[in-house]
């Protein structure tokens, strides 16, 4: 009793069986575990550094796969895998256009035209139907890009190893890789849309596989999706280069060209 008030006793979580304590911790966000909980005391820090805790968190996210564990040499780093999670997420950065054109490289257009003015972000698809009517609302907030009267393109290179993929999975399991993107014209102006995906070896020069898609769109409000699956790519793939491009078909000043949204590069894995 202090100052007329009874002291509160801390619940001795660390005295629980290890499996029970880790099960409780596994419900907390990963970043909170590292940045906050690991500072409580030495026992908490030890528990949070345990691979068995991160194994459990990976199981909760359903991101573990038979091919991944059965074909891995040496000890598996579940903590690193939890945060990188390369096999169940879109490997393209800023695929929802919420950060404008961040992470996307411009293709030079010459001295007169500036690509950053020809290929911009729209908060909503002017002149077209809302995208969520076609894809639903499960993706959350999504914006789109739109082109102008000069053919313009943006591109992104994915380093598969840096994203957390394992060379054994890429070379021996070779899970299918799905690429897709949504595109649309305007009700008053047709447009052109191009998408090109290339798979490169470690030297970034040897082309191992590729897919191209080209489309001339008539005026209209509807969104369409291009989807392709790489099923039989050869061993050695380490980089995936993604490029999308387009323009309008009437050479109108302004941004009446093709609209693009939700470009995707993602593995298809079999769950445990």
C-alpha cells in the first residue's frame, strides 16, 4: 500500500510456458514487436528474437508454402521472410499510384517534350467508369495514371533476390508468375495501350522470357484487364522489367490518353 493506493502487480507473462507466451506475442504487429515490445526487458527481447515466434506469425499470415520449406538449404529465417514476404504480394512498388510516379522511371522523350507532363496521376478516372465497379473494393484506395497525345512510358525493374526470393525457389521450383494491369480509354477519345514484361538473368542482359501486349482502344468508359501467367520460364531469372505505355488517338492537348491502374507482378504458390 502506497499513498492509500495498492500497487498494481505486473502480470508475469514471461513465467508462462514459452509456447503460450509466443502465441500471445504472435497477435501483435511485427513492427510493434521489434520497436516497442523488445525493449520491455531481456526476456521479452529473447522471445521476440526467437525464430519460432516468427514462424508462428508467418503461419497466421498464411504465407508459408510446402515448396518453400522443403526446398530450402540451411536454417530458414522466418523473421526476415515475414517482413519481406515476396511470394504473396505485388512486387511492383507504388502499384496503386497513391505516390504519384514514385519508383517508376521515365522513358526520355527528347528535348521538347517532358514525359513527366505527358504521363501523370489522376485522383479519379475522368471520362471513364470508376475502377472499383470492375475490380471491387477489396484493394482499398486506388488511383490511376493517364497519358497524353505523345507516346509515353514508365518502367520499373524488380530485383527478385533483393525482394526476398530464394535462388533455389526461382531455379528449381519456378512457381508461376502472374502479370496483370487494368486499362481504359475515355468516352470521347480512343487510345493506345502497351505493356511489356521481360525476365532477365543476373547480369541484367540475358533475356530469358518476355511477354508483350498491344491494344488500340475505341472511345468508351469501360475498364479492361490484361493478364498473363509465366508458367515455364527457365532457371536463372533474377530481374523482372515491367513497362507500360500509351497515348490518345486524336492528338488532343491535355490528358485524353489511355488510363492505367494496378499493374501487378506476383507469384502463385501452393499453400501448406
